[in-house]
């Protein structure tokens, strides 16, 4: 029982972290029409910047400064990079962001080195929030949940209830019409890109000390975020939210389930013995294939529903 | 100030070696309703894209109220008082009818990119949007997603969005394309009503609409103007009859 509750919390925390990354990626996708490969790289930059900034001014100022720096980096990438290659079509944009991944990774290695950073949870949040069935729930996870829910609400209000949100929604679907109505669409695109990078940076700040801040973190996070965006449906924020939470829960629960296929078959009176490949596969516990599950689910949804959960266009 | 609201001076446009627009000169007088007709591929929509700033012109000059606008980005041209609609309906499908119109009004009411002022506090904006809805007979559909409107209502909404910003020069690209006869009659009445006091330039294939609405007709064939003038003179022009109206008269 305690495992279920603790995993539920952990899954929610991880799901919200995924959503912070995936929401920015989805918004940028709606605008560019291509996936931004370098999105998880911004997440990594956010974590490293937070580590460095927090050494000088402490964690809480870094929580604000690092995402803002990421937004500036994003704006620079859009204005001086993407906008120029945009004329050459989607493939050029895709390759541009693909190249960016390597540039960011090498730069991070050159500046901060190959080893993991000692980026730790701030002492003021390093205590146990409550204890359920003898298991401790760290306060920092509660804090992560709080920050990500706050960000979710803020983004929703911005998009649905303010003028800039209205113009963003308009420009995402019909940029030409929006510019024919007097809206500066290139400026809107820069704002969206910078905003997406801000969210990714924030995810990096609160995720960097939850996981580890090391040069491989973009590489390990990137594919999962892609899966979430594709699973939820390209261009759909609601679908992206559902997929993030679902994926967070699945990945958290998978590592604590020790049952194998064989255990599920046993109550039905089926037993398999022997030393062959078939038995081998059936006896693998779920925990060992946990990391595979998101990708397996993506393949399944792509085969049966290419639009994803709530997507508006085919993948 | 000359009395031309919009003037094209020897405008040319080439894509690579392909010349689409070949030295078009046009003066569109203030308050005039001007129709551009011509066979498919004559360059009518390209001409619109040049005027509205979507494409850059290769040669010549375009003046809006005596100010050069060629080379400016579309949103700047719009802010100088020229607004256009698109041949393919380009409303924002997922937003409600009300939000579509509000989006069209935002800039002209000087709201720019304000992040923090919430939309629901802007009573004047809401009031003007509702007035526009009434004008377009779309009030019952105020909160419907624009994508769910009937085709004719979508086109009406787009015309509404085009004029909402208060532009003095309106470009309509085939406003009645794909409509039934009665829908077309309604659209013509709407265009006549909302273009009052404004300069209207439109591309249209429906000759009934053209002769009904236009004060001046320009015939474009292979990127060149072959005739321009009041409807009865253009209709009588032998070159026009040969190039374009011939088939219609025979029918």
C-alpha cells in the first residue's frame, strides 16, 4: 500500500516535470511545424545555470534567474538561427536544431566538465514533509509539485485570458491571417520560443537536483519528452498534459512492480517451465523493462491512432 | 495628396525566370469599388500578395495614400490602413467567433503586446466586438468555435475580421467563391454595407457579383492589364471579350 501511495506521488512529480518540458515543445511545434530537437538541451542548460548561479546567490534567486537566462538564449536561437533557416524549409530547421544538440552538449562539457555537478537540494527544503506507512516524502518533491502546478496555471491563464495569449493562439494556426490583421507574427514567434525555453529552463532548475546534473541529462530526457508529445498528440496542450502524467506514473510504477508475465498467468493455471527463450521472456519482471515501456506505448499508439491522444494532425 | 488611395506603378514580379506580373500600373481612387478579373493563372492572387506585403515585388512601386509600402512586412502595411482577406478561408478555427473578431480588433484599438492586462477587463474592446457581431448577423453564434460555422458564415466572419481593424483600403480575394446563389446575394449585400466609405479592391470570378458591385473593372491576363474602366466599357472591349468574356457571352 505504501508503495502505491509513494509511487503515485513520485509519478505525479515526474509527470509534471515532463509536462513542463513537453508543453514548451508542443507550443514550439505548433508554431514551427517541426519538433525542436534541442529542447532537452535547454533543460540541461537550465540545470547547469541553476547550479552555477545558486553558488553565488543561493537557490531561490537561481530559480528565477536561470529560466530567464534560458529564455534569452531561446530568443537568440530563434532570431539569429531558426528565423534564417526557416526559408529553407522544415528539413533545414530540423537539422539546425539537431546540430544544436551537439553544440550544447560539447559546450556544457567544455565549461563544466564531464563529471556530475554537486547541485543539491537547498537545505531549507531538505527535510521530510510527511511520513506515510513508514516511508518519508521529501519536502523538495512537494516543492517541485507546487512550482510545476503554479507554472501550469500561469501558462493557462496567459494563453486563455490575456491579449498576448489570444494573439499567440491565432498566430499558431494561421500566421498569415494574423499578420494581415496587424500582428507582428515574427515577434510572436520569438516570444513563444523564448517562453518554451523558459519552461524548459525552469524544469532544468527543479529537475537538476532531483535527478543528476551531468552532460548526459539532455540525452536521457529528450527521447522521453518526444514520446510524451507524440503520445499526447502533436500540437495539443491538453493531450500533452494527460500523456505527461500518464508517462510519469507508468515509469514510476514500472520500477517497483516485480511481477512478470508468468506471475499473471499462474492464477489461470498456466505454468511454463524449461530453459528456453520463451520462458526467459515470460519471467522478466516489469521493473527490468520499465525504461522500455514509454517507447513501446508510443509504437502502439502510432500504429492505432497516429494523431496521438488528442492531436490535430498526423505524426 | 493625389486622389488615389492605392497606386501601383509599373509593378513586376518574377519567380526565378518566370514573370508572373509584368509591369502592372493601376490607380484605385478613394472610395472606389474596384474588381480585378482574369482567367486562372493571370496573377490576380499574386498581385494581392504583392500589395499586402506577403511577397516582395521585383520592380516598380506600390503606394498607399501616397506612401511607399513595397518592402514593408505585412503587419506594418496593415497598420498603415490596408487589410486583406484570403482566397482560402483563414479564420482561427479553434477560437470562438467572438475571439476571432476580438483578435482582429486588438491592434487597431492600440492594445499591442500587453501581457498583464486581462482581456475580460477591456469593456470597450468587448463592446466593439459585440457591435461587429451584430453588424455581421453573427450574434447568435458568438461563442461557437469558428471552425463549426457554416461555410457562408465563415466567409462572412472573415470579411468582418478584414474590415474590423478600420482599414481604409480593403482587399478581398474571391469573397463569394464556393457559395450558393442566395449565399452570394447575402455576401454581396454585406460587402456593399461594410465597404461604404472605404476603398475596395477585390478579385472575383462570379461575373454577376463583379458587375453588381464594381465601379471599375480591371482585366488581368498573363500578368498584364489589358483593359481597365467602368463595367459597360470593359464589357464592350473586344480584347476582353476575346480573352475572357467570350465564353461567358456564348453561354
